[in-house]
């Protein structure tokens, strides 16, 4: 039996895995009170806003994939807000910008997370709003022991807060210092915001759905939207080094609603793997799996050997190159061609015995790819020089991940399942709106300020997010939900996990605990959009002979800490027996699974 850092949990009642133990246990409490997986996920989502404020927030976003007991076919919940009406390329160019800042009000998309969570609760949950928000209100109002990484994040941006973002300093530098690890920390303003949403719902009468819709209106058309519009008009320092006002208005808030969409799927080794659409990063994983199959080499599936890691890294590079050329909201993406077997074989032919340092987008259906002029391939800056306020992870040379995202998976005894990846609206992304207790996000940084690209900025378009939940079905039934924080690394860390669990049959925790790696030989999605061609970051637990062989392939191997890459969560269900399972990542020492 292989040693793991913790057991793979098994049971029949319900399972939760998330990136913070308080969110996992709060969600499990919801299941214990009779709620279903979706009630539990919403509970966890709002708790994550409180306990991981450096990783996500109410004004961020959340894509999710759900399968219900009544309709097991996967559906995508899109909680990614679009660019505001005033967010034009011309506006940013008039400010002298070539890139959208990584922080500050100017980089804010329309908030999407709260409306998405409430839409999920209305359409597939069973509990009332006050029941699922109770834990978050309690932790925000009475306080909770803060994890050390929150204080570390505040310390990294302390000067910015003190000199330019006074409302953030008031919340996060109480007593003139960042909060200490384990310190009881409360956010009364956010607790009041949640209570006002509950009160708005209760004022709408006794009907559960009507209450939830009333709370959504209070968010998008009422006191929240009014506060955001007022605050967004004020100029604040951002990543450009200059102060700028934001663009999100009350009208933008009122016009937005989270949506239900069809996923993009790939039939693979007896499974159907579901991801969000090509408006996000998700199909990168599907393209990579397809190319690995096209290699027709069993060694390509082994994530612990040099031939396997080399093949997977090279396949990922090709998929990410296609992401740059072909993925984007409102773009005529050749989706069918990108996932075709013929195209996969064509791309697989590019993988040889030498690690590529080129950005090689393909020509699906013979179309000519176009890349942003900013991508001076091979001349990218060091990834560890990225702006500390941008929030999403940039892995420093020592392997320490700065910033991040969250994730939560839930499965219940009835067979409901969800994979959700909340992010954005980090405490370091934008100044705190004092009466609401949270900041805006900075997701617009993923757009290009150049016309005619797949992810060019335009009002109403969704940023090409890196947020990438995953669900796998077998014989039409959901059997696995998983995901991880990690920006450009999300699908890279999920890939070997899926190969280990679905192909090799490793238990969840064993597949999660195995040594991780990723390539940064791709254009970064976050300001300042850097790249490091040829660099492969690996946990130093990999055997020396494997590292030597990877170097022989031509990879520039950069060692990372033994337990530093990824924060995977996963839950499973065996439709034949009803047995549920869960695993969670020990990395970061805060993710936990729970269940019975």
C-alpha cells in the first residue's frame, strides 16, 4: 500500500473537498442538515470569500460544472462577468496603455460570483438563502482564525495600502500591521452586506425562489450596485504606476446575469470529460488528452517518468499555443476542428525528442492563426518579477506560489455533483469598498488591447479566464469532479492527476500526492504577460534519473519545493454501488476533504 499524506475518504452520505477546511466543514454541515450538493457548494463558496480573501472574493467570478440526479448530463454555470460597456481598446489606449493593469479599479470586470452562486441555489438547491449564508455571516461577523498566507499577502502590498489604498489599509492593517497567523479576524462590513441580501430576500415573501431573486436584485440593482458605482468612479493607483478610475457602472451590474451553458466534452478512454467552453481555458485539457492519444505511445501516459512528462509537457505547449490563437468569447473558434482526431494527429507529429521553445499555434481547418503583437516569443521577463497585486499565481524560482484561486467539489447521496473554481476579487486586486467589505476584481487583465484577436477587449465580452473546473462521466453518469487553483497551471496540474486516477487506477489521494510539475513555456495570462520558453518547473521529489533525462530532452528544469505545486481537490461516485470518495491536497496546508 502506497503511503499518502491522508486517506482517501469513502462513504455513502456525502463528500466535500475544498481549498480551506472551514469551507469544507461548513459545506458538510449543510449536507448534514438535509441540503444537497448544490446547497453545500453555495455554503462553501460564500465561506471561501471570508476565509480565503486573498484568493477570491464576492466581486470575483466562478465557473462551475454540475450534474443533477434528475439530469446527470453536465451543465456549465458561467459566473464570469464581462467587460463593462465603457471598457474599449480605445479607452485604454487613450491612457497610454499597451496592457491592461493587473490591479486597480480600471482592471475590473463586472462581478459574477455572487449572482452565479445564487442562481445555482435557486435552480438546483433546496435550502433558503439565510440557511446557506449563515456560516459565512458568522465567520465574517464574529471572526475566524486567519491563515498565515493572508497576512503574508497583506505584507507584500502593505506600502500600496498605506500610501494609495486607504480603505484597504483600514481593513487589513489594523493596529498598523498585517494580521498574524491564527489571529481572530472579522469583516463586519461584509457580514452586514450578506445580512442585507438575506433581508432583501425575506422582504419578497415566503417563496424560496422569489427570495433568492430578490437578493440577486439587491446585489445587481440595489445597494451593492450603487456602492460599486460610487466607489468605482474614484481613481486609485494600479499596476501601471498611475491612478485610474474604474469602468463598472450600476447599469453594467443590472445588465449582467449568470448563465447556464453546454460544456465542451471529449470522449476519452471510456469517459466523457467536460470543461467550460472556449471562452475559458478549459478545452486546453481536452486538446492535450487528445494529442496524447494520437501519439499512440503508452509511455506518454506515465506522469512519473521522463518520457511521459516530456510528452505531456510538449502536448500542453501545443494546446496553450492554440489557446492564444483560438480561444476567446465572441470569437469564431474552430471548436470542432480543434478537438478532432485528425487535428490531434497533426499536432502530435510536432512532438519529437527535443523540448520545444517555440510558440506553435496550429491551423485548424487550414485557418491562419494570429497572435498578439505583445508576444515577443523568447524575450519574456522572469515570472517571479510579476506584480504582487495581480493575485493569480506566478510561481517564483523557489517554487513558492504567490496569489492563487480556490476550488470546491461536492457529491451527495442522491448523485448530485459539482466542480467549482471561484476566484478574483482578491484583497490585493483593488481597494476595499468600505461599506461592502470587499474589493472589485481585476480579470480584464486577460484581454489584449489589440483588435482582431481571439481575446481582444470589447464591451460585453468575457475575459478568457484560466478558471477550469472538470467533471468526468462514465456511461452517462457523473463519476468525478476535480479542479485546482493555479491560473495557467490549473489544467497542467489536473492532467497528471487524471492520468494517474482514470488510466492507472490510483486512488484519489495517491494521485493527488504524487510529485507535480508544469511548464511555463507559454504566454502568461496575467499582467505583465511574461513567459519563460523551455522552463519546466518540477517538485524536487522527482527521482534524479528522471530529472537528468528531462534535461537530456532539452527542458530547462527548475526545481521547486517538495510540496509546492498545485492544490487539487476531487470527489468521486461509483454509480454501481453508490460509494462516494474524496481527496484533498496537502500542499499549502489548508485544503481538506470531509465526508461520511
